[in-house]
C-alpha cells in the first residue's frame, strides 16, 4: 500500500470522528480547538506525501479548508463529514492505470 493511501485513510477516519454531530463538537471545544490545528497539520503532511508520490490531492486540500473554517458550528460538522468521504474514497480507490508514451512497448 502506498504511503499516501494510508495517510488518506488515517485523515479520513480523523475527519469522520470530528464529524460525528455531538461527539465531534465536544472533542473540538473540549480540547480548545486544538484538534482543528492537529487536523490542519495532518492534512498538510498528507498533501506533501500525495504530491511526492503522484496521488490525488483534492481530499487533502479540502481537509485543509475544513480545518480552517470548522470552528463555525454546523458548517464545521458538514465540512468534516464531506472531507471524511472524499479522503476515504481517495484512499481506497485504485491508482489510475499507467499511461504509456508512444515510444514504450505496451504489454
């Protein structure tokens, strides 16, 4: 398994936990909004790994935006849920097939 896929799954599960309606809000407020900063750092690391390995970056970018605006009560919950779906989907979907240039021999 590629590192970016593992990081996408970890980030997605983290976002899903924060997206649970009452529990996520209690976690964020109880820890004085520190989980949003931790999520931001996690998404930046995931983005760097995905870019280095050529993986999709949309979920990480969406997660960064979510971490920045998730302090707004209901908007944050919806954004966390959407981010979780996007990240988990990117983590489990197969990597696109390799494209061959006109000079390479296809199998």
